[in-house]
C-alpha cells in the first residue's frame, strides 16, 4: 500500500487509491460504531452490576478489534465515583481516533472530496481534544458526549462518523464500476454476482411501491474478504442497512430511530430465519427517540438457495420501511395502535404497502369519502367505534389496496377518491 501510494502521488493520481481507501474507511466505520456501542453497554452494566449479564461481543472478531478484549471490558466495567472504570477503554478510544483518520483519508485523495475534507478535518481536530484517560477511567459524562446523535446539542464524534459515512457512500457510488440490476458495484468477485442479484431481485420486485419517494439506492463491494451490500432505504441519515456475506454466512446490521419500526422490520423477516442479537438493543431501549436503535441479524445458510432467498426477502421488505412512521400516525385517525401496526404488517406481507395511501392524501382521502357518503357518521370518533373494529380493518385494507393498485394503473387521485 505504501508503494502504491507513492506511485499515485508521483503521477498526481491519488484518486487511484480511492477504492482501497474507501474499503479501509468503511471497515474503520464498522469498528468505531462497535466501540461506541460497547462503551454505552459497559456504562449501563457499571450502573446496574446486579442486572442481566451482558451478551457476548460477537463483533470482537472483526479485524482490528481482536486485541481489545471487549468482553473483558464489558464484564469488568464498574462505577468509581464520577468515573467509569472500563478495562481497555483507553486502547479503544485510541483506536477510534486512528480509525477516524482512516475515514478522513478518502476525502483527501479525490477532488470530489476537497470541500468535505477541510470541513471534516476541522471538526475532527475540535473533537479529538479528549480528556486524559488514566488507568481506563473515563469521566462519567464523556461517553454520552462522544456518542450522542442529537444535532441540536452540539457536535460529537458519533455525528461526525455519521456524516463521514454518508459522504463515503457518495464517493463509493461515484467510483462504481458497473451496475447489477440497479446496484452500483465495484471490486466484487465473480461469485458475488448471484448474491447481489438475489438481493436486487427482491428489492426490485417491491421498489415500485415507493412511487416517487427517493431512496433504496444500493451499493456493493468486497472488503475484508466478504461481500458488503448497503442500502440507504430512505432519506434519513441514521436509517441504513448493511449486509455482510462471507461464504454461506450472512450478517445484517440495521439502524433506525424508531424502535417500533425496527421490530416491524424483524417481523417481516421471520421466514428468513435470521437470528437477532440483543447486544445493541439491551442498552438502547431507554434512549431518546432521536437516538439510534441497532440490531444485527445473522444466518448461516445450508446452501446458496437458502442464502439467496434470505437476501431477496431482505430486499423486498425495505420499501415498506419508507414513511412507515408517517403512515402509522395517519392510520391512528381511524384505529388503535395495535390495529394500525397489524394493518401495516398485512400491507407489507401482501406487497401492497402504504405509500400509495399517503401519496393520495392519507387520512384526508378517507375523511372526504366518508363525509360524502354520510354526514352523520360521527367522524369525531375513531372509525372503529362507528363501523366496528373488524369492519374498519376490512375497509382500511381495501383503502390501501385500492390506492396502490390504482396508482400502478396510472389512475388519477380524483378517480381513486
């Protein structure tokens, strides 16, 4: 790598290094997020040492983390006055700063990243001024200061990682070598093509149900000896899906600001036989709504067919996450929380979705229809109290189905109303 960098510099073609630098930066991003989650878990464990035993840190096998003894740190965490004692904390923070520099490197290697490089570099310089960590003792407020994701409360290393990760995705898309069924891919192995095609087959089957909403952009590459597939889902910074495939083993990392939507997504994938880790969920359940929730699902497939079926199921489920929370809130005008969740689940499983309903006006479409049908239906009350719960569910299923089918037939909103 050193010789390659020197040659590229002499030729004034540092952009030739970009694929390698991006690979290293994305691997660094993975490690940083694991360390942040580990620090949060360790602090939570220290605050309630008599609580549930911490789950094993399976991600500690990721290259670069093997020597940190994350499990020992998690089990040995304790509160000492105004500080936390977390074994290996200093080494972990040193690794974070090293990996932050690795994330910054691709922006210095391309003209496309010139403006971003200066901005990111300045933010990193400001945020790297950490208090001295003596004997793995961290000031109690430091972990929250490093890992918070609330943009209205000052900058943090976590926010910088998020922004750099998003920008890295843009650089990666810009150097894509080819497209496989709509996925931008580069530096993949020939054996990766079937897996990418399987994922995109599921995604492309349901993607039309997003209609004019942006999102579902997919990139794929090979790094650290495994295929990496990433999808941006919608437009939210923290709503991202990353899949790692190595031989017949699949690992899915999903992040979301809504815990309910995370569970909804997991429910859609029950037939894919993923095993979900609670490593991240244990300590994030009490976090504020604008924080990340993160879950990891794994599958060791018996054969390529099972692996590809799982990839297709994941791809097909993503469109039903777009505007999910907006649809849930709109449906609450007519039915209870549980019924609204059931309806969204039915619409996803039937591959009908809710975006058509939102596109044609959501609750206003129904209010207008009911008002035109009968002035005395009592729209001030939940629809279930007027029609009955079962009849309301039947009606709302019909509404979602009609909206989707008629838009796909290019019918006008007035016709649907």
